[in-house]
C-alpha cells in the first residue's frame, strides 16, 4: 500500500482556524450548552467534533449523525470514550479508526470523513489517533447544506455552524491553501 500523505497547517493559517465560526452557544454548564444545541439542531443532521461535546450529547439521548473524537480534551485524556464507542456500536453505526497528527490533516482523515456511507441513514463515529481539531472544516465541506456542524470551545461553550454554500466555500478556500484541490474534491457533497 502506498503511504498516505499528511498536509501540515501553515503557521499563517493558525489564527484563521483558531477563531470561532458560526454561532457560539454558552451556558452555565456543558449539559445546558448541549441541550441548547440539541434544540437548535432538531430535525437536522448534526456533526459533532470533540469528545466532551459528543459525550454530553449522547447523555442527552442525541446521537450525532457524524461524531469525530480523539480521546482527549484540552490535551488531557478523556476517560469516557468507551461510552461513546458503546453507543455507536449499539446502533450499528459505521465506526472508523484513523490517524491524524496534531497541526495537520492526513489523507486518511479526509477519506474517512468524506467516504460515502454504505447507507446514508447510518450514523458514523470517527476515532482519531492524534488530533481531531483540524477536521472541522473537512466536516463542513462534506456536510449537506442545512446540516449543523458543532465543535467545542473550551471555557466558552460550543460553536455551531449551519452549513450553507458560503461556509462550504470558506472551508474550501482555507483548506485549499494547504491541501491539494483533488483531495478536497472528495468531500464536495
């Protein structure tokens, strides 16, 4: 098998990707924040990036359409990943394990997020060995217009993006500055 490529985030893009996009949902605690997100995303496909957000949504009986987790939160081990895996296993979701180094996007990650599901109704859990932070724009690119993509903002709450063509274009423009267009084409819904 050929080795898979890794696309390192250029330093000049770090500030662009570190700022929150979309609407910020905050609240007294993570369950309040997740409940607000659950209500906002009602009737839509929800994409969740991050262990604590995904775990909290599951505790509120909301299974994201796609969840991307890396077993860490704020650089510390997240000890409840087994619970996340058990829920997705119980519903016969597609579960994929991938490798994605910090500060980069791997070809393997792009393929995992963007591959077609064997059934579009199936939920998907992507477990990242490494770091999942830079996969948010890949998820935006793959999501359908009208889907919700949410990711945690430590100490603040959750950023939630209602996917539209403008956000898809922004994600493609940012990613296109360090990932070849032929890889991004795999994600265009």
